[in-house]
């Protein structure tokens, strides 16, 4: 494998989850590792519909190779009734070959999310994203309370992972606590990935 990198893989509709992904990437790069930002295409309700392999704007779509060769993974999704969004679930469900080969075993991972309301199912969404990562044998890294913003935040932020609360206006801008927590989560993930990468 060439230069080690942490994959920041997310789905975002209104931009809030994307904003968290970019803050996590800043934290990864602050720790001295490459952050590779990738997204997934939306799921069409029309069976015959096909999307371009390259999105019109923003980060490019994730490939199986991006996931297979990463040294760590940050996985993010908006909350959909307390669960991850269908496009991200669709992509994760397509990774059986990586499960069969054990490509992700012992690699560190974290999760992040956003919702419109403070009690909109962020924590269950985070847990829903953890489950397939456990099946892949990944090592989950939460967000410890040494990140003191967890004790101060009035919006997003949980020990399960960085989050954002957009409110009814669907505000995608992160507040200072949310930015700091996302960056700290990225930094921690990169530090773990560097340690584990050196041991391989």
C-alpha cells in the first residue's frame, strides 16, 4: 500500500453532514495523515434510473478500493428516523467482498451524524452505523470526555461521535463546539490509524 490515508465517507443532503466530514478531515490532517473525502450517490426510487459515476459537484463517489485500502474510516450520515440514510446503507450493504476477505479487520473507525432536532435520533443513528463496522472487524473509536466541549455543547456532540443539530431552518453551518468536536474526533482517529499502521 502507498501513503496511508483515513477515508472520510459520508452522505449529505443539506450540507450539514458534509460540513462535519470536512472538519473531521481537518483533524485527520492536523495529526499528519491524509484524509480522503468520499461520498455515495443517492438511491433512486426508479429501478431503471442510473447516476453518473462522477457527481456534478462536491466530493467524488467512494469505490470499493477506497474502502479496502484505507488505514481508518470515519463514516457519516444524516439521521433518518433514528437510522442511517438509505444511500449510505445501500453502499455498506455492497461491501460483502471486503467482509469475506477481512480487508477492514483491526482498522480503526468512528461515526458522525446530523439531525434537525436535538433529540432527533442522533445516537441511534450513530449506533446503526457502528453495527456493520463491527461485523467488518473494525475497532470503534468514540469521542472521549477529554474533548471538554462535550460538557459545554448546547447543540451537537456525543461520546458516540461528532454530531450537528441544524434546527428547523436546516442550518448547515456548524457552531464552534461542533467544529472542535469533529476535528478532535478526526485527530484521534488518525492517531490510532498511525499507531496501528506502524504495527502491521
